[in-house]
């Protein structure tokens, strides 16, 4: 008999929205301040200081860093309960948690005037055995789109619990 950390309830939650945020319209000043901070003490590349028509944000620009226009999130849970606690379903209650890494895919650049929507979802689960026993891998995806529905960025995060 094979035991698994992934329950039917957990599998049924895959695809569930964990949170949603909408940014304020991105301003030229937001883009310039971000670029100046990121490249400090060196000056930022000229493309981040360009005229209003040409100004695009650096790929790592976060329109949610200072404030959001609106936000909704699932209930919060403890770190060991992970996304399951936030969704109100039983989790494996494993004692240890690690950041398993992140992958980012970029699309259309963010421009002045853009309003960005971020939708974070539970993407998948997997598990494997390690030296200390069973390990649960939880994958979430945060997809950003602009007001025209164009893909701006996808961040896929992995959390490891054991």
C-alpha cells in the first residue's frame, strides 16, 4: 500500500485562486523611481528615463510594491499548513518548509498608464522521497496581465515541505 501526502481534497483544490490584486495605473514616476533604485549607485539605462511615449518599466518592476487599487486573498493559514490552510482544507501539517525556487516568464513590457492584474493560483502538487522522508512540492502561479488582457509576467513558485 502506497501512502501519499496529497489528499483528494488537495488535488481538488488545484487551479483554485489564492489571491487577486489590481494595481493603480503605472506612472512615469513609478517606472523612473524603480529603475533608479534598482540600478543604484549607477545611473539606470536611458530607456528607463525616456519620454512618456517610449517609457517601459524594467522587467522586474513591481506595480504592487507601494500600494494596490484592490486586493482579495484566501483566508490565511500557518506556514506549515501552506495553501491548504488558506483554502480551508486539511493539509499534511509538515514541520519544515523550504523555498524550492522560482521561474519567471515575461511577456509584454509594462508601460506608463498600464493597470496590472495579478491572479495567483494553486498550480500543482508533487512528492518524492528524500533522506528525511516524504517531501511535498507545492507549485503556485502568479499571472499578470495588463488592461488589454496581454500577458505581462508569470511567476511560478515552488515550496517544499517535509
